[in-house]
C-alpha cells in the first residue's frame, strides 16, 4: 500500500488526469469527470493500493482542511449575486424539507430493521448520529457521538463511519446522475436556464500568468487565515461562527471588485481542488470495514439506505410539486447528505455557478441544524 504523502498526492492528482481523459475520450463521457474521479479512486482504495478511510492519511486530512475551503473561495470569486437570489429561496425551502425528510427516514429505517432489538440501548444514539450527518455533514455525526460516548464502541463506531462514507459517496453519484439524465429529456430548455451559469466554462482552460497565480494564492491563503483567526476570536467571546461562513463572506466581497473578479485562473484552481476533494470522497468508500461488524453491517446499510431513500423521495416530490429545477433539488439534497463542500462540488460538476453560494450557505446552516435535529430524534427514540 502506498502511504508516503507525496506519492499518495501524486496518485490522486494523476487519478484526476486519468478521469478527465476518460470523461473526454471514452464512453464514460456521459458520467462526467467528477463521477469518474470518485469511481477510480474508490477502486484504488478498495484494492488496497492507497489508504482507505479507516487507515487515513495526512493527505486526506489536508485536502479536507485546506483544499476544500480554498476551492470554495476560488469558485465564489465568479459568483453572480443576481443569479444567487433567484436560486436561494427554493434552495432553502428544499433544504428544510430534506432535513425533516432525513429525520423521518431514520425513524422509518429503525422501524424496518427493528433497531431497538438489535442495537439495544445504543439505538437512539445511532439514530441521532445518522440524522445529524444526513442533515448537514459529518460534523453533526461526531457531535452526537461525543455526547453519547459512542467512540467507546470502537468496532461499531468504525462500521458506522464506513457506512456513512459509502452512502455519502453513492449519494454524490446519484445526485450527479439524476439531473444529467433529466437534462436529456429537456434539451434546449436546460441550456436557456443555465445560460447565465455557464459563462465560466471558457475560463476553465484559461492561461494563468505569474501575477494572477501569485495574487490568487496570496488571496486564498490570506482569506483562509483570516477566516480561521476570526472564528477563533468569535469563539473566545462566546459566539459560534463557522469559519466557512467568514471565508464565504470574504470571497463574495472580493467577487464584487472588478480586478479580483477578472483574475485569470481562479476557476481552474477551484475546479482542480474540487476534483481532489471528490477523489478523497472516493477513497473513503471503504467496503472492507463492513466485514468487521458482522451481521450488524447489513442492518446499518438497510437503515441508511432507507434513510436516504426516504429523504430523496420526499425532496424529489417537493421539487416536482413546486416545479423546482432538479439541479436545485440535487444540490440541496447534497448539502443535507454531504455538507457545504459536497454541495459546492456538485454545483460545480453540474455547471451551475448560481448554485455555489446557496449550496454553501444551506450546508453551513446544516452544521448547526443537524446537531439539534440529531438530538431531537435521539430523544424521541428514548435517548
């Protein structure tokens, strides 16, 4: 297994290149680069060539800690606030619907597998953890786990994490594939709807000069530093302000300044970082970890499949009932299941620049809402 950080990073970058070539020149072009990256790296990880989620790597941690936020920063430099206003209300509404659908799905899933019998006294905590993580990301999963001291259940906790990672990767595939399939039947109408959101495509192959590259890197690293430092200062005086919201605000302010908005290379940097983020999502799709928890593995899988299935059906029905763009529904759903970074990655993969900011903001909202909803479901089930 390749564990050296530099070589592992080289393999991830190479996998992005291979995926781009496959998505351009083979039958996989119908899937798109984002989806192919997830599949390719998932294969490497499950064959044991590179570390999986349970083995971990400083490379994976670094990509989540630094590159994912930087991708958000660079892609937001191209945001059109007028288009954001059009998507924002629908996105927020679907996100709230999706959050409630997740809670309903977890309760339904526990009923299907008879969670009280098979998980015993742990089943309210397990329900709360999955409710939290599928409302706004893994931050909520860990918050509920810490409260119920689930880390002491080492093998079960590892299995739950594996199931969470697998379904998160699968749901990224679903939310990528479904809108693309629906687009085939809508043809030119989609092009019209996305006309203002695809202006950035030409910039993805742009030339980058030394000055532009230097300014972009300086702005990105500086903004990340300011966001982290400001979040720490707010925490010191008793206020919780996620650093991602501060970083988003900085990027939006800079995006309204003409010289910053026109800097060549921002979209290219952001896109490549998104692909690296998706590569790690693929590596976290670890099938072997399920074998460690025996019969509980399939029960956890059924629980989570029912949860996201109910979530998807309800959010899809709401989008159909209110005639909301499937792309908006997909990004809102991904903000629930995967959080802000996953929502941004999906919006980018769907070529919907107008959905970058709404996806990030509702994902950030999920970081707070998910913990409360997780504890609420756990309490309802007796925790």
